[in-house]
């Protein structure tokens, strides 16, 4: 284990040996292993959005084993999916890639949700008790926010802070826009001239908001974007001190050769070879 990974693990000194070992497994696995950067393949969209919307663009994705293969061949740090997808492929690929069990709290068929903070706290305690690292998808939504406000820089930084406070080891957030949503926050951003004019500056601010960079913060890939625009966003994440990307639809909805080329470029940007 190199000094960079030891430094990151030192931020989690209060965690038990199991949690720290599982963090180390992800940080040391795949093409970016040992760099402190991560690219994770998440495939929970079948649960959240339905199978046709998720897999019709690339029908190979209906088969759970396909996503294991993609994550392994691309050299991802980990593969995240709901229980069914993991169970359907784990016997064929056990030990070949670190796995993240995705516990969704949202689908399109049910509107009712449990109070998320309490639910998350309970899941966090349960996971850590058996040595599992906790990865939180911290996406703010609700009637208090405009649609654009869900990715406003003050809201995304707040989401990162809340996830860290609730015990997340790894925090996934959306890339923040320059918009400041909340009126009281607008006053603070103006008074202290917080730099948020570039995406790199906003990424830095989000990472800063997760215990001054002492929690791993990764950024979602979002909906489909032109490749060069996506690569520019990855460069901004890298240059702003972000720890990496978690990229689902932008990768698995492509045919495998194209997906592998796409992920190869992203990993090359993070490792500094591109």
C-alpha cells in the first residue's frame, strides 16, 4: 500500500478494521488502484427507471453478468448494483471486482418514502457493524427546491456535508452549477466572495464541504452527454480535487467496445496520462 492510500485511510481512523479494509480494497483495485482516484460502475437504473429505459439502448445490459464483465474489463475500482443483479452474477465473478450493494430508496411506482436521515443512519450503523464501508448517493430533492436548485452549488455542498455528518465513507453527489439556490446562502457567497465561477472551483468547494477533503467525494455521470463535454467535466473533477466518477448510463448504454474506450479515456484523465 502506498503513501497516498495510507493518507486517505488515516482520515477514517475511527472506523473499524473491516470498514478500512474494504475502503482499501476499492482504492487499490483496478486501473486507478493506488492513485487515490476512483471510477465506479453503478447499475441501479433498472430499479429506479425501469428496464426498457435503462437497457434498450444496449440490450446486452438486460443480463446482470454483462455489467460484471464491463466493470472488470474496464478496470473499475468497484461495481454497484441492487441485490438481485449482484446475486445473479456473483458466483461467476466472485472476488474479481469489489462490490457495492445499492439500497435504493426511490422508484417510479411508489411515492412514499421513509424519513431519509433516520433510515440512512440506521443502515450506516448496520453496515459498519459488519465491516462494510458506506457509500451515500446524496441527492437533494423536495418541494423546498426548484428543479435547477437540485444542482445549485450551495445545495450540492450542503448535501455533501449532510452525508458526511451521517457517517458516509464515500459520498456521491451531482456536479454543481454556478447557481446559488437558498437566499441566506446567497448572502454568504457574496459577502465572502467564495469562488464558484468555474466547474473546477465548484468541485473544490464541494470537496472542501466534506470535512475539508477528508471524506472521499465522487461525482455522478448524469444523463447522456457528448463525449468531449463529459471529458472536460472529468478534468474539472480531477483539477478541483475530486476523487473520481461514478458512471452508469453513459457507459453501460453503449456497446461494450465503445464503453471500454470511453472508460479508458476517463481513467487516463484521472491518472494524468491524457
